[in-house]
C-alpha cells in the first residue's frame, strides 16, 4: 500500500462497513462481507489501498461491534510475523505486513449502533471529518485500475481542478437500473460532466439516464447538514442520494466516468466475476485456469 510517488492530501477517506451482508449468508454469519476475499485479499483491503494510493492519510471506518476482524486485519500480527520471519518466509511476511497502511496513515473506527442507510453511516463521520471535503468508498464496489491509477485518484484530480464534489458513475444495463442512484449529467468533456439531477433506484422507464452511481464519492462538508434534513425512506433508511440531490441545488457536483473495471461484489454474480478477473490477472493462476475453463465450457456444451 506504499506509494512514494503519490502526493498526500488532507482529505480523509470514509468506509461504511456496518452492513450485515445478508446476501452472502451463511458466509457472512461470522465474517464481515468486507472481509470476503477476492482470491487472497479481502474487499476492504482493496478499498483501503485505493484510498492510500490516491493520497488519503486518514482512514475512517464506520463499523459495528461484530466487525472487529476488520480492525484486526489492519493491525500488526506479531506472532504470525515472528513465525514467518523465523521460517524464512519473507515473501509471505511482506504480504502480511503490507495489509497495513503506510506508517503515516491513521485509522479510526466509529461504531454505528444499527444500520440506517448509507446517509446515516456517512453522517457518523462528521466529527472526524470536520469542515474538510472527504471521500467515501464502498468496499462492495471493487474497482480495478487501468494503468495504475485508481478510481479515487481520478476523482481527486477532478476535485482539485473544480473545487467541487465528485461522484463516480458508469453506464449500467437497463435491467439493473433499479439497483442504483441514477444521474442526469451535462455533456461530458473528458469523461467529466456536471450533475443536474440524481434519483435513488428508479425504475428503468423513469430513470433520467443509464448512468448509475457507484461506490465512490468526494463530498463537501455541507453534506452533513443536508443529511440531517433527509427523511427516512419506507425501510427507515436515510439515503445519501437524497442529500446529494439537495447539495447539487446549492453547489456544483460533478460526475466522473472513470477508467477501470468495476465489479459489484454485493451480488453473487459480481463477486464471482471479480474473483475470476483478479485471478486471470495473475500469470500463474491464469496459466492453470485457462485449460480448466476450457474443459468446463466443453462439458457444458456436451451436456446441452
């Protein structure tokens, strides 16, 4: 997670990780969904690495009492490290130590008593964030970078240029529109456009576009006062989308059509796709997977 070439920023990164992960039961009965591994690294580590690579040096986790394994993961493991050191397993030792952020990165864990929507989770970070712009990263959305620059780093460049809030968007299939907040955007220039409207999980025929908001945000501190004004929805949840809709009436909000490959790991299909994608990017795994996948394809065709 060390990146000596990345410029540090005062922008904190917030990770809402208090959800129950019910789609992945029974795997998430005792293991937080954010700790589910994509090959050999948990989802939360991918998100933390992306934030640190973008220059964030303050990581804020909105968690609950059952998610102690997340803090454990980022803590040092003296006994394990000592055993690996004694065994001369230096490559494994480096990987264990590299789960930690860089030495100058702080970590703060804020408990959320009960999940009440993304807006409520983000509001929990207000005291720690103060009057700064801040990033929000949802670990469910695994975004693999292109050419080394992560999604948040691309968004931060837009924020530094505009001084405004930025949300990540991508085109989504019409049949999946109801899963997303959806935006209307002025004409894109270099994959950046000003947001003119945002709607939470509309039906496909009511959506303002096919641009869905994915789990990366850079938000102005004004969002906290607006979250307080949001009324809970039918499920009793406070939606961040509703607060952003009010924010863009007060100040510019930009959409970033990022370069990278995004997998929605909050659903089984996306989780499997992410696992295969990451595995195929590893030369050794790719070599063994290709013939296996070919065999499985041939057997599937035979069964038909």
